[in-house]
């Protein structure tokens, strides 16, 4: 078991431990399905899994033996950017993945290929990023699961997604960049700040000197924010997430407005990559 009392202590010591990727960084906002999140990402083959969590958050002993734990307060508005940029500055050319608790990475052929195999293919494609779509999950019964989270009774929206051209501050359309919307952030947008309505996230990326992670889940290198290379479509993945549902039920301004997340566009989540491929939530590109 490797554990650090704060971010600074971890950063001083992290270079040799994170020398080889891919590395998973899991940020725990609360304890909801934290063990399930860790176990899911251990099973897809990350070389190291680092969990940033409050000291009082409980993680089972068998998982603690397989992770690096960093005591970290995630309640400040800039906590994600500070932690992620600190790790990026302290490490070399490695692949990094980040997510929150109650979020689960899926990618094409996940059931019989490792995340390392996916990244190796992406390197052959001369891509330094893998775009992921955040697919909102929610319980089918809020009476039984008032926090909106249920692994065994999870649903997602099979329709209602769209994309808009992304523009710069002058209104110019940015090449190969789109803003994607849908899921709970679209259906309940009156309760979601405009800056948090996008469902696209560059969750998997190759670190390099000078790279900076920005507050809106984009990077300071425009190419890192593109959905594909100029010559063909690239592989994409999905982060299936209870995060929006949790927030909508935790927020006093929205919790009493929502009796159920289910609608005519809901379908049970099968916890399998093929379902996400069939629904168009990710694609293999040239990976077969």
C-alpha cells in the first residue's frame, strides 16, 4: 500500500512511480461507488491507479493494496485543475486518464482488449488524445435509490445528443472541434450552468512539456481538443457517469423538481462496450 498525506508529498515522489503509463487518476468527490470505480479501472489494465480522496473516505483493503492513495480535498472549485496540472508537470511522456468516482471507462472491444492496447493503436495513428463522451447514467427508481445511483438498475439516454461547431472568442469556427451535448445535462439544462453542459471530455491524453489542462476540460494545445485527425475518423471512447444524476438529486434547487430520470428515450445500461458502439456513443475508427 502506498499512501500520501497530501498532494505536495505525492508530487515530490511521483516521477519514478508514474514513469510508465497509462496511468489512471481517480478523483473522489464523495464515497458513492468509489470501490466499484477503482475496481473497474484496475481491471482494464492501467499500469498505476492513483486515487485522490478525503482522508476519511473508505476504500476496501484489497483495493488499497493495488493503488496509490493521495489525501486530497476536492471541495475547492479549482481542485481538479490543480491536481491534474501538478501531476502533468511532475511526470514525463506518459499517457494519463482521469475521471471521478461513479464514472466508468468503456472503449471499443473493452471486454477482450486492454486500455494499453487501445493506446498503442492510437499512437500508431499519430494521435496524442482519445476523445471520450460522458454518457450520463441514472437509476430507474429514485424511491429505491434516492441518490440516483444504482449499478444494478442503471439507465442511459439512447437519443437526444447533438453537436455544435466550436468557435473561438472572435466567432471563428475551430477546425475539427465540436461541442457535444445530450443526456441529463440537456434534459435538465435549466439546472445546469452553461459551462458544464458539454458531454465531450478528452479523458485520455499523452502528457508533454508545456501542456496545461484548462478549467473547461480542454487543453492549451488546440490539437488536443480535436475529435479526429485531418484524414480520417479516429477511435473514441465513453465515460459512463452517474455524476450528473448525483448532482441533480443533491442540489436543493433541482432535487424536488425530479421525480424520475426515466423518459421515452431511456434504456437499461448493459455494462458492455457493444451497446455503446451500437448506439453510436463511441467508434473504433480503424481499429478492428
